[in-house]
């Protein structure tokens, strides 16, 4: 079992490669496996979902 999940159908904003974004909910990061760009995510505690 992996903790990171691939985000199918999404494209990296930096390198424009398709299907290389991974969501790591434990670290609250989205990471591009092609260019290494990362982005922090915000989790709505009241709704239980990512924004």
C-alpha cells in the first residue's frame, strides 16, 4: 500500500507533463515526478476534503 496517490488526467503547471502528479496527503503535498515541482495543499477540516 502506498500513501501517495497518482492524480490521473492532471498536467503539471511547470513542465506540462500529463499524469505525473502525485498527492501525498500525509505531507499535504502534490509533487510532479517529472520535474520535481511541489505544491502545498489545504485541507478543510470542517468538510473533510482538500481545497
